[in-house]
C-alpha cells in the first residue's frame, strides 16, 4: 500500500486538526486519570470521557472533510481569468453597456449625496459635543469659584 500525503494548504490544515484530535484525547485522559478517585467514579467522569471521545470523532471527521476538499479548496471552475472577463465585456451590446454606465453614475451621485449628509451630521455632532463640553467646563469653574468665595 503506497499512501502519499498531499502537500497543499487543505491537507496541512487537515493534518493539524487530526493531530489536535489525538492531542486532545491524550491530554484529556491524562487529566481524568490524574484526578480520578478509584473508590468513587461519578457521572462527571463518564461525561468527561464521552465528551473527549465525541470531540475526537468530530475533529477527525472535520479533518477528513477538509482533506477531501482537494488542493483547490473545492472551488474548481470558479476562477475567471482576465481574458475571459474582457471577452464577456466585449460581447455586451451597447444598450447593456449604457445601462451599466448609467447605473454606476447613479451610484456615484448617491454616494456623493450620502457623503454630504454624513459630513453635515458629523459637523452637527461636533458642535453639540463642543457646546456640551463648554457648558460642563463653565459649571465646574462656577462651582470652584463659588467654593473659593464661600471660604
């Protein structure tokens, strides 16, 4: 049997998850056995063992799923080259191109209006904060002066 591991990012990630699964089992059982009271094995011990086994199985299953994605991440055929995109654009008729251009121009105008509204709101908030801070400073100075005059 000649088993060869792939050397792509998905294979490496799968191996990391597989290693984590075994490490989890080793550390988990070591901790359980280190704290185990042989005279009293409670339900929490059994729950901990079941949780360790379940987590091991889930991690191995997840690692296998990642490994089975293959080297391209399961996205075969979804990449478009620049020449394919240019060909698609050249096939557009003039009406489609003008509709796209007007839609982009409309978005540009909407963004300009939105930016103006945000700028106006920002100025208003700055004025409000500045006014509030000035009022608070005035109140504090008045308190300090009143205390000084009363003394």
